[in-house]
């Protein structure tokens, strides 16, 4: 009896299946011939010569029947062979070739996308670099702002001494000396509102001129106080020594303008 291949047998390769008949095909043909032979034998053995000559089959008839059966089997064998050829054309090797062709197509498509992927990666790198630059600039701005605030609110010992020296000259009514000291401080410490207030007051008292230059000095003081350099408490403490009403009214007038 012919059955499927067991585990120890290996299937024939695709190249051999097209040139030699397979084992199942040969076995099938043998079975068909054996069936025909058995049928013919049974027919001859099971049907003895009848007494009636008209009812008995002649040897020629038996041979003709056998020939017909063989032709029929030959036709079936041919059909089976054609099927085997068709099957061999769609062998696993052919399917693998088709699959390999598709894979090659995908590989080519991927290669075509490779330049685009590189451009995207380059763009990502640029965006990251720009982000880093923006972060660095922000940190620098914050550091600069903090440094400016610290410088505005802190007084170096020498500058504090100079401001104190100018205030002492002002309190002693040495207005020309005070004016010269505070004029110098407006150059070395232009962001300090206190030196501008005292420069205006000492200039007005020294020259008895309360227009033009004196007004200009007061306006500079107002701008610095609006900017918060230094803070209001320090300005209040510094100008607390100005008590003469005719002079204090000038300070009060311009400080109100600074606080609007």
C-alpha cells in the first residue's frame, strides 16, 4: 500500500520533479494495471464457456475489452502526468523566487528612503542645537540681570565713602565742594539716583540757579529712581538729611514725579 512519506524520507527537489516520475505516480500506475489484470483474470475465470455459442465471449472480445481498458488508463496516466507538471511549476522553489523578488522590491524602496531619513536626523540635530543655544542665552540673560541688580543695590566701600563725603560737605554748606564731588559720582556711578539728587541740590545752592542744568540733574534722578536703582528705602535714608523747607520742596516735587 502506498502512503505519504515518513519522517526519514526527504521530498524530491524541484529540479528532479520535472524530469522523472514521482514514486506516487509509478505506484498509482502499477495499482491501476494490477486492477485491470485482476479484472480480466476474474472475467475469464468466473465465466466458463457457455453451452450456448451465442452467449460465450470470444478471446478477441476479451482482448478488445482489455485494450479499451488500457487506453482508458493511459489517458488517466497522461492526465496525472500533466497535473504533476503543473504542480512542479508551482513548486516551493518558484514560490521562494517570487517572495525573494518582493523582498528585493522592499529593500530598494527602503534604500530610496534612506536619504530622507538622513535629512530628518540632520534636522533633528539642528533643532536640538538651537534649543541648546536658546537655553544658554536665557541663562546668560538671567545671570546678567542678577549681576546688574546686585551691582545696583550694592555700594562699594570707596563709593559709599565718596557719597558720605559729599553728603557731609552738603550738610556743612560747602555746596561748591559737594557739587564737584557729586558731579564726579554721576560719571562713575550714573545708575545711582542719590548722586543725581544731591548733584542737583548742591548745584542749585552753589549757583543759585534752579533752572536748566539743575532741572536736568533732577530729571536724571527721577529716571534712576523709577528704574529702582537703588531701592526707595536707600534713597529715603540718604535724603533724610535734607530738612531745609525751601530745599526739601524741590526734592519732594521731583520724587512725587518719580513715583507716578
